[in-house]
């Protein structure tokens, strides 16, 4: 089992409309759009790994929120388990790299449309439910 951690990274819209924007990452190796995530290091706590991956992939620091759930699927023939948290972006600057060449801050409907994997769309709904509950 490949264990990984990730976040649905969000921020309040900078346009002052009170809306929410979600950060997606583009990975050129797979030509896909997804939430920031990655494999955990040996004995690494899943939340710590998720926050590390957000910083590595987006350049943004964040404040973790509620756990959104665990997604299980096959990746290159191996079972993979990714645990996700909501995470509010605080500060940072994206610098393109070999792993992630683009990020996009999108409204929830735009994020749903842009995400490559349907399973990732459920995480957008989980984030919105968590934000609405607070």
C-alpha cells in the first residue's frame, strides 16, 4: 500500500466577494489537474506529509482544518491511499518545478470541471460542506 497525504487548499477570493477559491496543481508528467498530494516519507504523520506536499507543490503555507476523508485507488498497478484535509492558504509564492508546472486558483465549480479524476471532485464537495458547517 502506498500511503500519501494531501490537502484541498483554499482561500477567500481576493476580489472581496466573499467567495472561496480552490488551488489545483498541474503535473506535467501525467498532464493532469489535482489537489496537492504526495507520498509520505517513512514513519511520517499523514497530516505532516500533507502540509509538506502543499508547500512543495504550491509554495504556499497553510493552516490545516478538518480531515476530509481518505481516497483509495490503484496507481500504476499498486493500491494507494491518500488522506486529505481542508487547508486554508496563508502566504507563499508558487515557483514552477519539474513536478508541478502550474497552479490555478478556481471557484468550486471551475475546480470541479478542471479536476482530471472524478474522485477528486468529491473532495471539493467535502470542503464546501466543512466550510459551511463552521
